C-alpha cells in the first residue's frame, strides 16, 4: 500500500493493490483519497507519536496494529512502514507492507491459555507434578514439590530431581528416560519417591 503524506495525515494515493482489496474489502477506487488510519480504524499498541518519530528518524517502522475490515471484523496485522523522501530529504510518502497475523496471534493466545490451565490444574492437585525436557532438564514443578522437598527450582533443575527418586528405581528410571528421549516418545512415569 502506498500512502501519500497530506499535511500530517497518510492518505491512500496510488497503490491500493488487489491484496489490500481482498484483506480489507474496499476497492482501489473506494480507498483512494481516504485517510488510511481513519478508514481502517487503526489501533496502536504504542502512542502514534512514538511510531511517527521512529519512522521519521529511521525511515522505517515495524510493529503490530489492529485494523478493522469493511465488514467490521477486527484483525491484527504486522505493518512494515518505509518512509520515502524527496531529493531535499523531505518525507513525501510511506510504503506499507501489511501481513494479516490474526490467526497466528489467536494461536499464541490459545497456547498461553492452555499453559495457564495446565499450571492451575497442576497447582490445584495434591500430587507432586513436574515436567522435564527430553534431555532430563526440569521445566516445571508444582508447589507440592517445593513443600515435599523443601528445595527451590534451581536446586532441583537439570537432573537434580533424580535425588528424590527411590534408590531402587533410580537407575531404571534414568535408563528409561534416556531411551524414550532417543526414540522421541513421551511417556508419563510414576516413580517411587
């Protein structure tokens, strides 16, 4: 999308391409001459003055914005703005490359929410729960582990958790853990403590 500068406003001048028509729902003829941020009801994560200052200082700015399509649907976009200057160095236009990242942001939110649900469940259960990477490094342990061991995460991380496995089960558990990590299979274990 190519935006011309009219005073301090960015207006759609020459290039409202087919991709912009599909993304936003307005034809090139309908969009031309409109104030870009008014048409799309742009919502900024930072003050617009901060974005403008960065654009003027570095001739480019990249960040996430919320835009509203013609049908009223709000979308999250990754905007890459590049400032074009005339031969005297005065700003004359902004070339804006926009990528719809709505699905990615929804996926990130779903992962975050699932993590919160897991932590809530793990902290609510009376059992001692921990997770570790395939290499055996501790990633998470719940409050019950802290209360049971009296140790901090730093003291249990890496392979420190093995000090709590029953001595008769330790060698078999470590061997099994390493074998499962080699063949990339995740399997819950319930060792004696």
